[in-house]
């Protein structure tokens, strides 16, 4: 007679351990945010801070939800995301191939390095008036300043990633008879991916930060315009609603780029953000 009983679980193993660890990790990461939001809610109500200038979090969320319902927050978010994504995409298209070339060809690096050092040490916002003068107050100047600010982290991290590939990997590949193009494709590029994506993630954050500042000048829509307009009209809950929206977008962009990095770096373990 066959024994149909379920086999006993190995001693020392419990099915609920893994879910419990995940829950504990989520709770640990949430503690600081819960403390911050609790302080934001309670301190204005207790009179520790003036609620005129810092309304309780619940009032801000109520205003944010009303703006979502009216479509106002979506219109400003769409305008900002279009500008940021256009500048970010242009920066990748410019900086990634240029960084690969500079990292691979030493002569090109020596030729361009003085010029790159000059421009990378010039703050993007310091050049905002120049972009406005040349490109006008329209979309071109805002996309241009975002592109400029995003180029540098991508470019510098790409150059660093190519130059700092483990020499043992290169020697091993050359000993196997790989030509320079195949070496670049099979060894240099995969090894440089983590450093390159670090630059891309930094650029994603810069795209939003610089754009918000640029939208304070001559914009008629966008989250930066919304925050400035609300502050000028003393609509404080609306101002904080715009700030919260920017924070959520920044987190979302970072998580999206992390997912893309994991896709292109499946051969290595990517730590959770």
C-alpha cells in the first residue's frame, strides 16, 4: 500500500519565515516616513509650528486629492514630465556614446578633458539666463537646461565605468583572441553597466530638480510654476501638494531606472534601493 501522507517539512524550516522577513523589512523602511508624517500632522495641531505656514498633513492631502479630482495636478505634472523626459532622453543620447568614446580612446580624452572640466564645473542654473536669452522663454530653454544638467553625471560615470574595468578581465579576453570591437562589446560594456546606470539615476533626479527651478521663469504650466504661483497667492496647501507630487515622481523615476538596471545587469545582484 502506497503511503499518500504529505512528507514532513525539513526540521528548522518554516514556510512563514520568508514572508515575515519581507514584512519586517518593509516596516523598518517605513518607520522614518511614518514618524515624519506623524510629526507633520501633530506639530501644527499642537501649535508647535504655525499651521498657516505648515498645515497639517491631512489638510495637504485633502487639497492634493481635490486637485487630482479637478485635473489641475495632472495638467501640471504632464507638462513637467514632458520637459523632463525630453531633456533626459537627449542627455542620454549625447552623453552615453560620447562617454564610451572618451573612456575607450585615451587621445580623445586628453583632447576634450580641459573643455569638459570647464563646463562640468559650471552650475546648470547659473546658465539658465543664457539658455533663456538664446532659446527664449518657451519649451526649448527648459528642455535645454535639463539636457545640460543631465549630461554630466551620465558622461562622467560612463567614462569612469569604461576606464575602471578590471584589467584581469581585459587580459583574459585578449588571451582568448578577442578583437578590440568584440572586447568592447563582450567585456567593457557589460562591466561598465553598473557605473553607467549610477550616472543615469543621478541624471533622473537632476532632470526633475533643475526643471522645477527652470519653471519658475516664464512658465505657464508645470509643477515648478504651480509651487511658485501657490506661494505667491498664499495658497499654502496647494504649494505643499505640488512639493509632494514632485517627491512621488522622483521616487517613481528612481524605481523605474532601478528596474531597467536590473534588466541589463541580470548577471549580478542589484541591492534594493
